[in-house]
C-alpha cells in the first residue's frame, strides 16, 4: 500500500470530513468559514487597552479567531488540513477535555481569539464541549461584535 494515500481514520478524520462539509455549506449560504485574524481586527478597531481577567470558563462557540494561525482551522476550529494531524491527535490522546491545560485567549467584545491552545480548542470543540478553561486578556472596545459577524461586518462597525 502506498503510504502517501493511506486514508485517515478515527476522530481526526471525522473532524476533517466535517470541516469539508462545513466549508461547502458555508460557501453556499455565504457564511464565514475562516477564523478571524486578531491582528486585522486589532488594527481595524484600534485596540490598545487591555486587562487581564484571569482564569475563566469560556464558551467554545464564542472562540472564532486566532492570533497568527487563522489559516489552520475553520471558523468552528475544525482542522483545515492533514498537516496538523499529529499534534491534533496528541492532544486528543492526552485526556478528556475537562483535563486539558487552560488555553490563552484575547477577548474583544463578545468573541475570543486563541493565542495559545489552538489544537486544544479544536479537539474539545469537535468533541462537543461547551466550555474550556482559559486565561483571558480583554481588549476594550465600544464596538459590539457577535460570534457570527464576518470580517467585513466587523470592519464596517469599526469605521
């Protein structure tokens, strides 16, 4: 059997299949499918002031952005490619989601951007977890942002 074409199985393969399905559905319904880039949102809203909020339970479905890794996952943190399979599987093999170490996130309005812990968020979200432990740093803004807002909507709100 040619190693290049070995099909994936298991939890990661299911997450990848879901990502492909979700991508097509979002394309057809014109819903956002890519993670928001924190740097783009930061610049658009002129974010500067921040405050550490400590360890909190964060709703996973409000985590819709990334600091520097927005191309690796879909908007719902499903893996976009097989290149991250090994790391993803390491996290999946570690322990149940309630036992994973806390992630680090930035909060802007009512959404979150992952700084550290992308794979942990992805695994836990694919397993149906509703919350994840996170160290939260909140950026102050007067702009109200919802988890379903597209980048264009956020950019318009920031004007």
